[in-house]
C-alpha cells in the first residue's frame, strides 16, 4: 500500500521493482534484474513443490496433506477425462502444475503480510505473466495438433458440414478466433485479479481517510469500508480459485481440439 498524506494510490501495488541485479544485468537494451514479481513466482513454485512433496508419502491411511494432493489430482483427472477423454490422462502433470501454480499465485497475493512489513505481489495481475502462461498452453496445443494430425489439423478451422462456398469465410473467422485464444485466456485472469486488488486498495483508502477525518462521519465510513473489505477479501479468495479453474478448463478444451479436432 502506498499511503502519503492520507492518499492511497491503488495502482502502486502493481509496480514491478528490482530486488537485486539492477546494475549490468541486461540483454541488449532490456534489464533482466530479479524483480518482486519474479520473487513471488519463485515463492509460488516453491509452495507448489512443498505441496506436492506432502502427497508423495503413499501412506496406507492417508493424512490430510496426502488427501488434499490426491483430491486436487483427482479433480484435474476428472476435468481432463470430461473434456479431452482418455487421451487427456497424459496431460495430468502439466494441468495439475498449471492449476495449482495459478491458484497459489492468486492466494499468496491475498495474504495479509503487510502487518509484518512484507507486501505480497500478485504477479497474475500482470498480463506479462498470464500472457506467458497462455502462450505456453497455446504452444502445447499447436505442437500436439500438428504432431498428431499433421496438415489435417487445419480442418479444425472448417467445421464439418460447412457449405463449399462458405469455406473461405468460415476458415478465416475460425482462424482468427483460434489465434485470439491465448490473448483472451491471459486477459481474463489478469483483469479479474487486477480489478479485485484495485477495489481493495480503494476501500483501504476510505478506511485510512475516514480515520484521519476525526470525529464525525469519517469513522463510520471507515468501519463500513472495513466490513466491505472483509467481504471483498472472501469474494476474492473465491475468485482466486474460480480463475485458476477457468484457466485450466479452457486449456483442457483447447487440448481437446488438438487431440480430437471436431
């Protein structure tokens, strides 16, 4: 939170700042310093590794940790089985990692660590991060599609039963729609996470300004804003899970196109 003279800048929380390596860490004209965004990506990846490690015990009577890992794995297995079919089982490791990485990233950015002086950074609120995840998913779809179907993969852009005269127009429309997928996939997650954090920062400004206003309506505004913040935080935790699910769901649907065409 950036508070100066009672003012809160809701966009300050999205500022990418270098942690170290600011001098001389460049490729061409681009600085490649280790940033706060990169640090929280590492933290999310490390949290995912710890979570998975807890599910590798293979105890006869599984504990809560092992059950949690197995439950999420079963959830991803069911998602792929429903949307891709038997061929989807080979994507379980990738889809599980993708879903859990986004979920951990979203939740870590919601932790109230500011009370100890550590401000979490939600890197999924940056299109540069969500865009890379969506481009990776799109690249896998292309690799699978062309590896399995060769040039017949282009039939994906001509739905079965399309009149001959309509094929050129439908092909262009379907191709453009297909190429927009990585943009829309990354944009959906980025917008959802960014909007929620902006709203929370604005409400925190109301709380601070209300308390600074002294006796009168200010404290009332602060209390009401704080109550609303608590409700929004609960909603944002729900959104964090939903957005991870939507990202995984759409990716599985795109993989279905690559595996089975239509």
